[in-house]
């Protein structure tokens, strides 16, 4: 053990594999292993880290030496005294749901079947089905006494179908371009995601959209289903509430936030119906864990309660910098990146409205599902999102399908327009493997569970304005 105030080591061994069938042809197998360690040193207020894939005694010592040098160089030159950050001394283990075991043969057979089932018309011009599997072993030990071992199993299904006739092209997918039905577990995830039989169903929806009218334009009620709510939560709640972004760390890369430290505890982020929790304890969700990458205990925490902003998504280090309480969200994408503030499972709590009640309450509006495009400003305030699927609601009843549905708004006024929240029967557990942030860049896993949500008088527009 070096003669420093604090040191830690985080070892990650991750194996991933993706099976892809496109147009009934099995594509080359993508397989990857990432194995290495991150060494962190805090000494006399300075902070340093170094990563290595050489896990021999010599390799680890060399990385520790580099981390110690960086800590010495930064001592006395930072705005934060890192030695004041409370360090974890937790000892424990975490195991994600093992679920039903998969075999490569079983998965390929399923993919070939769903791919073949997509061919229901000559207007289907492209289609693909894929399943990704990831297994991660992680060890965190420190001079403060921490000894944490965590094992994760992930499954990531995706299916997409494109239809074309003349100049019109429409794509429909299962979970969207962000692989929204990803979860922890085994083959049961495919059943939960509706993957079995998805080929015919998704292809039929793509064809129906091909011949649908464009979405109407104007201010109207907007009913968002969970596959779209996932992105709405992610972009207009998750990112603006990351504390390091609020403190200015991401300003030159991913942007800032319209949220300021003074808002917490009293700012009305949404209507009374908006209840948002940070919940890394929901075992099947994609970003569940027992402890974050610096050993902080993962607990369910209210972020927004009855519309009032309660806590930021800030790790122990950011909490010390800001003088605020936060959550266990110090996370890294791999062994060769330092952990930073990242959302994990950020969920909207279910309300008490049925889907039928929500539809019946709408005189004129649109139901939208599954994100296809998004744009949001640097402060995560003004946004514009497009969806794959739309359906007009008129006189309290679902009516015709519409294509190219889009909507825009401003985060705070949008969430304040929330007027009904679906019950547990409308809730879906979603997520994505593709959340990007940080320099150097880190693409990380997040989860978003949400019920259907109804918003009043939102600016909606179609593909033809």
C-alpha cells in the first residue's frame, strides 16, 4: 500500500457479443472483451488516476506510480480539496438477475425466424433483428477498506423494418434506434420485450405508416407512450440534473443546464403529478447496481416529488464541491475511464389513470410512440422530438394512424403541462446502452421506466408544414 491519504483500484472484465440477422442473412459475429484496471490516488488534496490493461504486479505498480505522480502535480492547484471527500469502506457483493440461460444456437434460430417473418409484402425493403449479450465482472477495493464485487448480465434485443413505395419510406422498430427494451437478465427479457412475434407485427405497422397521412399540426393534447417517454425523461430531466454539468464541467462538450444549484428544494419542475426517482435497486432494469464506481451505496431516491425539484444527480465528489446531497451515480463506461456523474435508472413513478381513461379525456390530440429524431439546446431546455408512430385521438377515441409525428417545447413548461399519469398497467421498463457524455467520451448504460403520460396543449407538427 503506498504512503498516500487514499487509493483505490477498480477492475472491470467485460465480455460482449452481438448476433445480427439482416434480410435473412446471418452477419459476422461481433465479439469483444475488455479487461483492465483503474488506479486512483488522493494525497494532500491532490487527485490522480491511471489505467492499465497489464494486471501483473509490475503493471499495477506502474499505474499506481503514475496516479501518485498526478496527485502530487495537482495538489494545491485545484478548486476542490479532494481529501475532504468521504470515501466508502463498504464490503459486499451484487448479482444481477441470472435469468434463463441463452445459447448462441437458440438466439440465431430465433433471429432467423423473426427476420423471415418480416417479409409480409414486396414493399418491405430492409429489415434486421439482433440480440446483444453482455457479462460484466467488477471489483472495487480501496485503502479505506472497501471490497465490492458486482456481476452483471445484460440482454439487448432489437428489430427494425423499413417499408418503401415510390418516394415514401417509413421505418418501424421494436424499442427504437436506442435499443429501448434492454434489461438485465436472461432469455426472459425477450418475452418481456415482446420480441417473439415482433417481425410480423412491426412489419405490419411499417406498412400501415407508409400509407398514413402526415401528422396534423397545431397545439393539442399529447399522449406519450413509454418508448418515447424514455427519451423525454433522458434529455429534459436526466441530463439537466447531472450535478457536474450544473457546476460547469461539461460546458465545452455536452453543454450546460438551465438548472442552477439554488433551484433545489423549491423549484416547480412539473405539475403536481410529476414524481421522478433515481432507482438503481430495480433488479431487472438496465442500470441497476449495488454500489456506484466509487463505492457509494445505491438507494432509491426522490429527485422530483409532486413536481418540486428535490435532489441533483450528483456523486460524492460533486456533492462535496456543491455542498449538496445527491445520489450514488459516480459511473464509468469501462476500466480505462474515470467515473463521472451519470444518470442510471431515472424513472417516472406510476400514477392512477388507466390508458382508456387518458384517451377518453382527450377531445383532440395525438398519441405518439418510439423516438426517431431529437434535438435539444445546450442547456437542455428547448427541445424538438420526432416519433416513428402516431395515432389521432378525436372525441375520446383512437382514430387514424399518422406518420412523421413531431412535437416541441421548453422543458419546464412542458413538464408543468402534465395532466394525467398512467397506472402500473401502462408502465414499461426501458433503457439504452448509448448515453454519451464526458471527455474523453464515455458511452454508458442507463434505464428509464415510465408509464404513459398525457400533456396538455403541446405544439405538434407533421412532416409537411
